[in-house]
C-alpha cells in the first residue's frame, strides 16, 4: 500500500494537518520572512490533510475550530494585529488532537471465564479465492489458541444482512468481534441507513456481560459520517473500537492481500495474530474453564 494512502486512510493525516495548522498559527506571530512562508504553506496543506482523513470528530467542534481559524486569518490583516487570535487557533486545534487521540489507542478486554468467541464479518473475514487447504483467520485463531470460535462471516455482508445472520445463529460467546461496514460504505447504503442497520445489529449483540470489539472503518475522503455513526453507536453499546490503522497495517503488507482488500493466506495468518493480541487479555490462562 502506498505510504500516502496509508497515512490518509489510517487517520494519521488528521494529526499531520492539526500539527501544520498549529505551526502556521504560531509562525504567524512572527514577522520573519521565512516564517511567513512557513505560515502560508502549513495553512494550505493542513486543512487538506484534515479533510482527506475523514476524521469523525463532532460537527460542532469542527464549526468552532473553523470560526476561530477564520477569525485568526482575518485578524492577521488588521493594522492592530495581536497574536492572541493565533494562540487561540493553535489551542483549538491542539484540543482537536486531544479529542481524537483516544480513538487511536488499542483497546483491551476484561478477563472472562468463557473460552468462546464469535466473529461477524464480510468477505475480508470469510475469505475469497481459497482452496480446501486455505484457512481464514477465525479458523487459525481457533486452532492456534484453543478457542471455541463461532464464525458467521459471509461474503458481501452488510450491517443489515449481518443482523439477519446473527439472529439465525444463536450466539453464546462472551466475546464478539465485528468486522462489518466496508460493503455499506463502498456500496449503496446511505450513512443514515447504515446508522439504523448498525444500531440494530449492536443492540442485538450487546446482551448480558458480553464484550464487543468492532473494527473502525478505514474511510475514503468525505465519508466522515460513517465513522461518526460507528463512534456514536460504540459509545451507546459500550463497544471497544479497534483503530482503523490496525486493519490497514494488516493489508499494507506486500503479500497480505489478493486485490489490496481481500486477505491472502499470509494475510489471514497476520490478521489472526493481530486479533489474538486484541482479545488475548480476555482469555488469560486463569480465565479458562
């Protein structure tokens, strides 16, 4: 995967854009010719990096940050220019980075006495193009770590179809991993419909003391709303969100995919190792039956 694509889709470009806007704001408080050029260049690139990242921080915060940033730019052309507006702009974008940072931290699970896990996914999990010797990552996870894995992933799955499949299969696992949404984003599902479908799916899964893990969607530019839906519903149902860079780090390997998205056998093994690191805290030796 091209490093620039990874940087954008992983959400890292949001922090790059924020850093550039902070640099631009602080550099604008000085009159040195080089710093003026730095201000202009950083201000031009920063917002582009933020927009392309499709980072789903609250709309109200984006609005406040935009107003403060515009106020800084307008005040820069006044005769009685004072640096306070620049400092305020730097502060609000620093606050944006603080708001976003928790979504880039790897979640952990509480220990459970069960040794079972359910996986709900699309073709990334179900696999494509394999033969009788191929193993998907849920199968590898079960074999290598002696887990009772209920895999109800299916090719072409969306949030809506995943709900139907989940209802048709009795899920008793104490941990559920959800890898759903890629077909919604890339298909014809609107953000509003995705919100409705994902809400119904998570509502069905979030029962008793079950722990839910969900892969956050790597989003194309201008698809903020799908990410916002995931984050709002994750908070509503106490779902641990897996940062989107985790999935991207799997498919970024040169031999990990068949077509830049669907996993090769090597990719399934890498994904199994990745998921095990995410869920292993729930299946510590002293939690086994």
